[in-house]
């Protein structure tokens, strides 16, 4: 069985993050009763380019964070997970941009060490 780097990173994002935060997300929105949609919106830009802060994108405002989730995981007691709340035109939502996408871009940028190119990682050069 052959698994690509991208598949491994996607699986890591699911097992190491989504599977942990999603079951408790609705309950952690207690301080944001004006949020009707309690789903997590995952933003994946096709270029792989991500702003350092989502609120740096025109029209998006940072509104705060969900209540924190603390669990003991991987030798790290009371590991803290929170999600950011944003708004667009007055509509509040919870969103995430997977940091694993930056890992892929970094691997392509450091091709001398990793041996991967943008084409091999299927990233657009922008």
C-alpha cells in the first residue's frame, strides 16, 4: 500500500485535530449564541496560499474564540484547543485553514532537503 505525503497529512489533520474538536464544537459556542450554524468551515485555497490571519482578508472580521477544549494528548497534559469565530457581512461562523497546507508548501520550497517539487505536490506557484 502506497500513501502519498498529502494523504498522510490529510489523515493527520482528521485524526489529530478534526476528530477531537468537532464532537464538542457546538457546546463550545456558548459565548456566541448569535451563531446559528455550528459547523466548522474548513477553508482550502487551491493555490495553497494562506493569510497569516484570516481577518487580513478583505471583508472578514475576527470576532473571538470558542470556549477552549482541554484534553490530555500525546504526553501533553491539558492540551488546549480553541477555534476562531469570524464574521462576513454580519454573519458569524467558525473557520479553520489547515496548517498542513503550509507544510506542503514548505516541503516544495525546500526541495533540496525534501526532494519534492511544487509539481510533485500538485501546488500552484503563485
